[in-house]
């Protein structure tokens, strides 16, 4: 784990030094902040839901942009070869990069606390800190899932552009179950409906927005993120199968 | 120590390395030569555990690189050909990062980075961002990285590629100083470099290691180089040709290596080369007696070998011929 931490620190440093990260981050914050401000002015409701809603789908585009270079570029440039010539496992490399990306995503969420400050300022009563904490937990967990899928995409190719494109597709998959769940054919079959509902990201995400932290939802995000990372590790290891 | 035991590496139908066996002992600096695509980098990648061999095994620093990869990699310093590194990092930051993932303890890390910075001559650029340093410095950063933690085994892929002669000399000097107690395997396509820096050469051709005996046979042509002081070049040539065992005499004619210099009136120095009919025969004594009997002064008499460049050329031509013949 020591190696993963060192790799995470390096990745976070690289992201914080990259102008592209700031452009992406600024676009994300602009969209999230605008949506929040628009909803707040429209509804006059002191709730975090608008921010959480945009953080449900916007990271589909953001996460692949954060992770696209992480493995693809390393393989293309040859730094991956240098990295694994040291006593580092492939799993440590992937987990380290994931933690670095998650750290960057978390840092990106910090300015959104200004939205919470605005809520606190304009709301008539005290804010429900539990609701806000649960909302942020959901945002972070969903972000982690998207980042693991982005990293999986990056592990499959040496082209950063292709990695970003694949990442968009992969990140869309957990959302697509929610759409599938709306189909009458799926609803007609209770077993299929249960499966699709369980796989749907929204089913688990909305609990956090409502302020409910359920172990089943945490398990969903943890297991899906772990699956994404596991597949990324296997993809990195695939060079040994040739 | 590095021991390759029948390493074969296939990528699908393509065999990049076939049954490669060789050994590099402690304290040895061995050059690994081959034309582009001969299988050098693939072999080196198997040796560092980047990917496993399809068959055969490699023992590095006493550990099977496939079965005990992490243990083996703790003792390997590797420098790939293009010295890829993170351009946005500062030199010292990068080396610190490399030291941390190589398992060098935090309290020793600073001193170790200082040591390799000093050793590789990176003091001037240690605070500089890597993407702004010259190619020569990048090579040295790669070398400094390989030296971190004083690994028992150094595997260097083209460590002097792209360097100017002075920088090459500096890298050679570093290798000379760092070789003690280490095993160094370096691939290079600069043959003079290999001859200057290495104790021994391993040549790989079309994925196969050329047996050392074959290289030695090519090297030892048993040619005798004779520098005589004479005013009659034709007579000297005839005399040398008459020595029993001499098959051919070269040199002496204008355009074919005539190096006769008239410096003291009639007599000058002629350098002639005698090719023996049996490459293992040592004709020096016979040549000496022949010229001594005629009282012709011999200024120099030595048995020469083919240069590495010539050997490499012959092997490359053989490869091309084999390709043509299918």
C-alpha cells in the first residue's frame, strides 16, 4: 500500500500541475454551480439535491477526462515499463492512480462547499448537516465508480483520446440500467426488474440524496468500483498473457 | 548475477527470442549487441520481469524473475532505451518518487538521491523540470534512476544513445566506477562503445544468441601485422609470402594500404599483413626468423584480431543471406 500511496501522490501532483485539469475542473464547477444557482433561485428550497443531481451525470464526462492519460499515456510513453521495473505490483499501480484521481475529484468538490455556504446563508432554519454529508458521500462514491471505469478504459488502450471515448461509454453503463428499468418489458418481469433496479446507479444514489446512508448502497458502490479496478488490473496484467 | 536458461518469447506466431541462454557474472560488464529487431529489448524486458518468457527461465540476482519477480526487481536497476520519465516533475522530485517506489526508506531517501545526483552529474539540473533538460541530461537522469538503491544488477538499454562523445565518456566513467560488485548488462548499437566499456560481448541475431565460440572464431583470424624497415617493398612482400603457413599478404601497394614512408633516404617503414592458411596458427616466430635471417629490421610484429565492427558486419550479412535464401 506504501507504493500505491506514493503513486497516488504523484498522480495528484501531475493533475494539479496540468492546465487541462484546470480547464476541465473549471467547466465542471461552472456547470455544477450554474445548475445549483438556477434551481435555488427557482425553487427557493434549501437543499443539496440540485448539486447532487448534476454530480450524478456530469462525472460521466469528467471522470474519463481525469483518467484518460493515467495508464494509456504511461504505456504509450514507456513510463509504465520503468514504473514496473521497480518492485511494484500492477495492482499497486492501478490503485495508486485511482486514489490520485479520487483525490483530485475530491479537491474539485471543495469549491462546491460554497453552495452549502449559500444555502446556510439564505435558508430560514438550520441546515440538515446529515443530509448534506450524505449527499457528499454519495457524490464521492459515485465519482469513485466513474473514475474506476475511466481507469479501466485507460488500461485498455495506448491512446488517451480512445481511452476518454471508451470511458464515456463505460460510465454510461450504470446509468443505462435506470433507463432500462423504465421499459415496460422490464417492469413486466419482477426478477429482471429487481436485477436491473439493483444494477442501476440511480437506485443507490438517490438514497444518499435523501440523507439515508444504507450499507447496501455502500456495498453497491464499493463492489462496482472494485470490479472496475479489478478489470483494470487484469487489463494491465494482460501484457504477461501474450 | 544474470542467468538466462533457454528463454523463448513468442508473440502469437512471431518468435522474438528463441532459446536464449547466457550468463553474466558478478563484477562483469557485458555488452548485448544486435541489429534493430534482433530481440535485444524483448530479452531485456524478460530479464526485468516486464513480461514472462514463453518458455525457459531467467535468474536475476539469485531469484527466478517469473516466480519471485518482486524479490528480483528489488535488486535490478533498469534504464530503457528512450528514458521515458514524467516531464512535468523536477529532477529531484522524480528521483525521490522513484526511490520511494523502489522501497528506499524515507530517512535514507534524501541522501540516496543526493548520491545518485552527484554520481550522474545532475547537480546543475536537480531543481529543473524534466521536460526542459537536454537529451544528455535525460540519459543521465535515467542512469541515476537505475543506480538508486545500489542494485546488484544493472540492465541498461542503449545508455549512451544520442549522447555526444564527451557525454559518452562520462557515462562510461560512471559505469567503470559503479561496476564493482555489480552485474551490468548493457545493450548498445555503438560497437566502439561496446568494445570500450564491456568485458565481454553477447550477440543476438534473429532472436538467437550467437554462440560465444562462433564470435571468437570470427574474431581470431590469426592475421599477422608486420612493420618492417625496408627500401625494397616488393622483396619484403615476397619474403613474407614465402613464410610457411602464409596464405596471403596484404598491404604495401598504393590504394591497398601502402603505408611505406620514406624517412631516412632509401629505407622506409612498410606495414604488411599476412593471412595464415590456418587461423589458429601463430606465425609470429616464423616471420621473425625469416626477416632476422635477412637482417631486415622488424619494427613491429603482432597478431591482430577482427574488430567487433567487422564481426558484427559478417554476422549481419549472414542474416541477410539467410533471409534471402528463405
